[in-house]
């Protein structure tokens, strides 16, 4: 048994950072991670890591008000108040203030992940980042190279892997339904996410934001890489609020193993929808089919003046302790804990990145999703432009050993050398 401490800084305390990340760190600061590891199938490490302590030493956000709110909330849960950092590059201040920092948790807006991750790795810190790891494949490769050079993990929060229903699909059902033929995945977010919760909707889109959950899950199921995709998007609802962002995006990906998966995402669900989000996926195989509805799991309720609701009690839930405080339990925090365990194993048990493969969602796995998001963004924008011009959406993308190629037939007359345009030249 090894005694020690893992020091953490949280960068970003918005909807996910201030809730899921902060509460996960509060629980491990109070009681360590040993009690959670059986959920991950990692209970063989319980005795070894039980004495390791965790401390959230800082929370960094854009504004002073948000940093103070987050540190106050953390103190109320744990009795410990992390340092508050704020400004344009608050993570740099936090890292300078804590030269013995072990883990940097990145929960900034999607388009701001890369620099925080690279700065953390440069200082020798492990990283746990929200999905997607980044939005550009070249950036993903820089992150991976720095991770290897520094011998530090980059864990991507792909929590859908840990949903008990998805574990059943991965470990049993997918083997019973034969070779995958086609499937679909839906994740639809409420309108408030794109209009008020996030101020950066114009720098992202619903597929880049939540599509990575599903692209990663299908890769996790089958370990099959993409070979081509097409994508389209619509701008109708958010434009009314002065937000020049996509309401919805649909992406169809063909994979090496022959399966064709359609990913459908939007963030315009009306506020009176019965659940937090609408989400489901299905896979049709040569010998059967699996359907998994993550929004409606059979738990529904309604009451006077309260409306009709359904709830996903598997994602996160409060569990009362004898002293009246509440533990935060569910697959929503499992991949964060998996990343923390990997950091502990590197620091105190000398584990290599190679040894840790398969125990947490890695940067190399995250690169597959980044490649899909990167290509889909370009294809979607081209197709949207052509549709505005009255043309049909004919642009596609191809993936392979020679990188990513955008196929745009409309360039045959204007720029024929770029009908097949290589936007990235390393193997996917």
C-alpha cells in the first residue's frame, strides 16, 4: 500500500466542470477512489491505492465571479476551499502557483481545450479533458506527441463507455447480433444550452459538442476506423435569436468493418421536454439488433403543477450518507475516476502509458473522434453553402493511410485540382 497525494486543478467550472468534475473531485478528496473502482472493473487496485489522497488545489475560470462561486460550492461540500484563478489564461496562473501539480482537468469550451492541455503536459501534469479532446487532427497529434514525450496520460471524459447498458452491449450483445450492418445514434440537447448556458455556440455545433460521445462509443464497441463520411446541417431556430450557429447536424460515417452509422444531434429541444436530453442508439447486425434508449429508461413521474418528467438515474445521482451529506454516483463520473487511477498508477506504481492502455479513454482513441469531427465540420459547411446556392449537398470526406481527403465535385470546373483536397496527410 502506497501513501501519497494527487493534486488537481480544475480549468473551467461551467455546466459540466462546475457540476460533474467538481463533485467527482469532492468525493475523492473526502474518501479517495478505492470505493469507486469496482464500478470500473478495477477493484484489483483497491488495496494498493486506498491510502492515496486527492486534493483539488485550484479552480480556474474566465471571470472572478464564476471562480468564487465554484470555490465556495466546493468548500460547502468538502470543508476545503481551493484557490480561485481567473482571467484570460487562468490555468497558467494555477500551474505556476502549484509546481507540484499532478492533474489538470480541462472543462473549458470545446475550442479552447488544446492550449490548456499542451501547457499542462509541458509542465509535466497528467490531463483529464472533456470531449472532444480538440477539434483539429493536427492538434490531436501535437497532444499525443507531448503526452508520449512527457510520459503523461491524457484521459478523455467519454463517460458513455461506462453506462451499464453500454457495457452490456460491448461485452455481450454485440457478439450475439452478428456483424454490424448499420445503426444510428441520437443526442438532442435543450435550447437553453445553445442560447444561454453556452456563450460560445457560434464557435461549435451540436455534433462537435455531443456527437463525440457516440462516435467514441461505436469505436469502443468495434475498434473500427472511419473510411468516409457525409454531413449536413440546418440553421433555422437559433438565427431567430441572433445566434449564427447550426440548430442541428446529421453525419453519416462508413467504417472499415462495413457498418454505416448515422449520428443525429441538435440543441434546440423546447424547455418543456420531459427529460434533460433526448438520446438513444441502435445497431442492426446480421443476426439481430440492439436498441438502447438512454432518455427513457422506464422511470417516469408527474405531479400537480410540476409537469411530466423522465429521468436517467444511471448518469449521476445523489446517495445520502449517514451524516446527511451526499455522495455523487453514476457513470457520469466513472471516466474521470478512471483517469485519476491512471495518474496514480504512473506516479506511485511506475506504470507506463502502454501498460495503461484499455483502462481509460486515451488520447490515441480520442484522435479517431477528432478526425471525424474535423472532417464533418468542413463537409457540413461546404454542403450548407451549396444548399444555400440551390445545389444538392454532394461533398464527402474520405479517411485512410494517406490522411483525410475532402471530395468536392463542384470544384471540377472552378478548381479541378482540388476536387480531391487533402486536408490532412497522416494516417487516420
